């Protein structure tokens, strides 16, 4: 199970009721924050998940609307009693920018460890696999994809038929071989077929580019920028290395995503929700994001 909250939906400039684009993901008891613009430590209080479970911050790039909230959030974590290390992931220049921002909060009761990544690298986080992709923007920028695997079903009737003692069942579920009086059992003897896991992707800021459809293919939820949405603004999006509503919906449809949340709206868009019908006409699973929008991604039955 993965809980997701769209913390903010504004691009470049925060507005009343529209915080800068960020998303909070919770897997078990661990949380991952994607992007941290000005005021994020306030906006991320909306779901009521607290701060204690924050395991990592994944930054797409170092433009101010995606990183300027770091000093405030780091200070909030310190004042909340945090002592465990905080992992920060990002593209090139992340370490330099975080070091500069730390001047405002030089003394913290915990370590901040920065990992600079190139597109294509992956890492383990909160029991899930996180993959990255280099995006096309004015600064080095990363898209992120989280894949949470699901274990194969345990078939107790097979274990009983093979005479495997119950004390050994858990070892087999963990993927270990088990010896017992009269035989040996491997996980394949008592586990059913592989089951589909859960996945989500966070993509902003970028132009459409080769490989992006494959990167987000079949995800349960794609959170994607739609900085401009009005007809005729496609050229403006291209000029500023962003995506238009039509770009995001086209990519989501081609990738077969199960849900699409649109975000990172320009301040020129007075009412993003007024584009809901337009988005649905382009992509049946599209939803205009709003601050505080929350969902739970659950494993399919079976």
C-alpha cells in the first residue's frame, strides 16, 4: 500500500491556496517528499502525517521553486526532535545548493546526506525501488519512479502436501530453502505466480522527450506537470522547457498509466479545475490536481 498526497500544485510562484509543487509519498511508516519549494513545511501538514517518518527528500532540480523550502523544513525537523540521518537525492548541483542553504540552519541535531544522481541510476528507499530519468529542462533535472514489489502468494496446501513443518513456512516465504526430516523445499515449491506490485512516477519540469513514455509505462499514478493549459500556449511551454496539458495527457495515454494527476500550474491559470473536462477528453484517467489531494494505492485483489 502506498499513500500519496499532492502537497502543492503551483509552478514558479506560490499563490493563496496554491503552494509550490511537491508531493508526499508514504510507504509503510516511511515518507518521501518530492521537491521542497518555499513554504513546503507548512503545506505538508495538510494530510496530518507528521514529520517523524520522513526518510528522504527527492529533488527534481535546483530551481528555487523546488528547493527554497529546505532551510525551513530542515529546521522544523530539528525542532521536532529528529536525530536520525536524512537522505537527500537530486540531480547535478544539488550538493552545492543544499550546502549553501544550510548556512541558514548550520546546527542541526541530525546528519543531512546528499546523493547526486545521473539519469538512469536507481536506489532502494522505504522498501521500494526508485528509478531516475534525466529530463529536459534549463537545469539538470530528474524524473522519479517508485516501484513497490509484491511478494508471491504462499500456498499452504502445497506446504502441507509436502510435509513441510509449519515452523519452516516463514523461511520459504522469505525466499530461503528449507531442510526438514525427509526432504528439502525451495520457495518455488510453495509459492504461487508473481503478482503485480504498485508504482508511481513524479515528472516535472521537462519537455516531452524520448524514453519518457517507457519510463512511466503502466504506473498506477503519474504526477506530471502541466504548467500551461490554455489552447494556443503550447509554444510558450516549449519556450520555457515545460509541458502543456496536451503534452502530459498524450504521454499518459501512450504509457497506459492508470491515473494521472496534473500539477505545477502557472500563476496565469486562475482556476486549474476549469480544465478538468478538457483534460478528461484528452486522457480518460486525468485529474486536475489540487493542494491536499490524497489517495491510497492498494495492491490488486488476489
